[in-house]
C-alpha cells in the first residue's frame, strides 16, 4: 500500500480515503493520484500518473457517488466538486472498472457508511449552463429545434476555437495517426464527395449541414449545386458568410429547415447526412428514410454518416450525462437497425465502412485543442460549458477506442425501375489520386 502524503488526517479525509481504498483495492496498477482539499495526496502506483483526481471539498466524493449511472459524477465534475488534471480520457477505463464491480452486501454497507459520514452535498449552482429542459412531443419538429439549439447555438466563436478551419464537427479521415486535424478534415470532405461520385451540375442536399463545410467544398471542387439544411440559426449565419466569401452564392445555399419540411419529389441527384443522424431517433427512422427516398431521383445515392453503438456492449439505463447536458433526445442505435429501416424504405445498401479509429483520433484532437485554448474559451462560455465539452469529447474518444461506439458511412442507392443501380463495378475511383 502506497502511503498517504499528508501531515494530519481529519475524519472526512479518513473516510474519503477508506472509501477509495476499498473501492479500488483490486485496481492495479492504479495509474492516477488523488489530491484532497487539504493538500493530502494519495500517490499513483506509476510515475508520472496519467491524471490526478483533485477533490475540492470534503463532500465531493459523496456527491460523485450519489448514483451509479455516472450522471452525478459528471455533474460533480462540471460544477467543480472535483477536477481532473492531466489526461482526462484515462478516467474512463477507471469508470468502466467501477461499473463492472459486483460488490457484496457487506462491501456496499461498509463503503456506504464512509460516504454517509462525509458532509452533505452542496446544491448545484442555478446560474450558468443548466441541463436541457425541452418541451413538446419527443422528436417533433419544434422539440428537435430546441434540442439542436441547446447544443449547437452555444457560440460559433467557441466552436471555432477547437474545430478545424472549415468548422467540420464530425469524424475526420486520417492517413496516419499523427496527421494534423485540418488535413484530415479536408480529406474527409473530399472522401465524401468521391463516395457520392459527384459531377458538375449534380444537385446535392446535405441534411444537417452544420457550418457548411461540405457543401462549400462540393460546390467549389466538384461543380455541384448544393443545398444545406440546419435547425441552428448561428450555423446558418456562419455558413452564409463563408459561401459569400467563396463567391458561391449562385451554386450553394443554406436554409434553416427540418428535413421533414422539404418538398419536391426527386429533387436531388445525391443526398448526404453527416453527424445529424444521431438526432433523428428510432421512432422517426421510417420517416427519415422515406423522406430521403422521396427527395432522391432514381439512380441517386444517399450517404448516411452516423454514430452507432455496439449491440454487444452494455448500454446505460436511466438518465445519462450526455442526454442531460450534451445531446438531449439524441439516440444511438446499432447499425443493424439503421440498415433495416433503410431497406424497408426501398434503399439498397451498397457499401458500409467503419471509421471508428478515425473518430477516436478526431476527438483527441478536439480535446487537446480545447484544453490549449482554455483561457480563450472562458471568455466566451462559462466554466460548466467548458467542462461539459471536455468531458463528453474525452469520453467519446474512449468509447470509440474501446469499441462500444462506432462510426459508419453507409452508401445507399435508389435503383431505377428495372433494378439498375447505375454504379460502377468497383470502388477504384474513390481511391485514385488520393490527397
């Protein structure tokens, strides 16, 4: 047992350390340190530690373990009951270990005794960023607009601090692990265009276009007529400025509109949706794919790029930190459900590619860039907002790395009346003259 480095231990310190030692007695090597409010340090079993858990007051641990869903621990972090100094992604293997513990009744009673003898939790602040409070029927147009605004309307300037130059808020495409984010995002945009096999004059619809990076790239480099839709007013404003700066007003535009509000059958040659699918919801998947089918001409393709969860991995029940503070009403599904709904709408599945490792790399870039711009971020958003993004992006990076999350690009085709896909026999054109 590594000794505690301190001069004097009060009762709260003793109870905190007893709880942690009992909880982590079989977790070795413990690669993190714990520093308490009084300066006491429980050293890591490796040097240097991957991170230090800094408990800010005697009641911090009691609040962290108020529930076992991870929600209370996340709230304790964003409201500064504790801090994570160092590699925040390294926290999540510890969380997985704790979630998998099968404690005996005597262990639960002993550790519960230690927690209950810590000071009562402080109340959470009522100022600053709060959990989402949406109204209306789940996945109605109005409620989806509220959900999108909650996440994406934080501040364009905030996102610009840590996204790439084109403000692409989705998985990049790397040629090597140490490639820079800007290059990898540029390659991803071009990879999407190649998969869609865009040609001059094609009419392209981007469902959930964000800040417009893809439609601008497609119009500029492939000569298409591109329309993007988003429910975020700040995103639409940003995209409109960038389109004007690129001189593409005649071939590219962004509209504030829900995908269900689009009219006109067979209006587009190609459809793409990147990072929006997670907001649709399982109950709305038939509507989503039927609408895409209606908007697409025969022989057209639809590239759906979205996150999925591993159907074999345990999935949390009850309220989660992500749904409360990050993506309210967001839903992740296993890929088999997505494919089934696409096929039931009439689409033929032509290609499926996992970019799981690429998303882990992307998220690590985002976390590092956000951490490096902490002072600038705090001039734009409050401390809880900064911490929410730091925590959820690091946790997502771990999820993709560990395999509980995945990122799939699914290429769907709407065959013509005789079953012709009008696609080439190979994918060779996707990879020729790569960047």
